[in-house]
């Protein structure tokens, strides 16, 4: 997760057609209990623990109004997490050890669903009301997104406290080149190859306000 500092930009306005909540994985439900106490201690707004698609989570927001979620890996069997930071103030046993499910809100769900399933090989595996759960590869908390179909809210506006794009990891440059060719074959506008020097990438707007 990377934060960009741009002086003078306005506060974001959350709404439709945006990547609106970023997920962070923690080892288990006990970790969520620890984080509840930590959030209360530091005055962080949060929902408390609740269940979403069979997984215990906490929604919270930072001081810029950025929407976040802690996700328990208690029963996760998908993509393995990373390693928690060992030199921070949080005990390692409760530490964040990976990026988790990202939540996206769109008005035109049908179009994004086609992009996810046909172009990007996601599969829709669950629904809860107007929430749709998509997984790729091994699935689980480390390889999933949730799409909210919402036709009532006004469009979001970028600014501080908002998410600019979500990145998906590929194995190497050869795989990246195959994705560039795939975007071109489906006539999806994209950046083409971009060298960021410490990583290489491809940027593609897949829906209004949604950049992968």
C-alpha cells in the first residue's frame, strides 16, 4: 500500500464508482479483539466486529476519512499471507500480515462483472444482498474483491482519503507482457508497459472511476 503526498488537494468525496474500502489481513479473531481495544485507545472510528461473507471483519477509517477493513484469517484457506512487521508497537501475533479483500462500488455492475469474469478470470462465488464476492486463483482473503451494486449514490470525487487504484500481482515481465497483449486484444484502453524502476506495471481503467 502506497500513499502519495500532493500539497493542496481537496478532501475526497466518497460515493459511487470508486474503490472505497481497502482490506488488511490479521491472523485470527483474537487479533480483531486486540485491534478493537487499540482503536478505542486512539479514538479511531470503527464498526466493531461483524461477519461478511462468512469472515469476521472490522470496518474503520483513518484521520483523512479513508475507509479500511481488518479481515480475520481464522478459517482462510486461500492465498497465504505475508509476515507481520516484527519491530512495531503491535505484538507480532496480532499484526497485519497482508493486503486483503478490496471493496468496490459501481452503478453499472453488469459491465464490471463482464470485465472481471471474461477479461480478468475472476469468478463470482457468493452474494449478500447487493454485494457480490469475486475470487481469482486460489481465492480467499488474499485474492478477492467485493463489488457493491449501487445506483443511488452520487459519483465519488478523488482527493485525500481516497484510493486511486488497486494493483494485482503477476509473476514476472513475461506475464505482464501477456496481460498487455490481452488488453489490446479486447480493445481495453491502457497505459501499456510502465517502468517504475522498483516495479513494472500496466494501468487499465476497467469502469467509471475504477483503475486497475
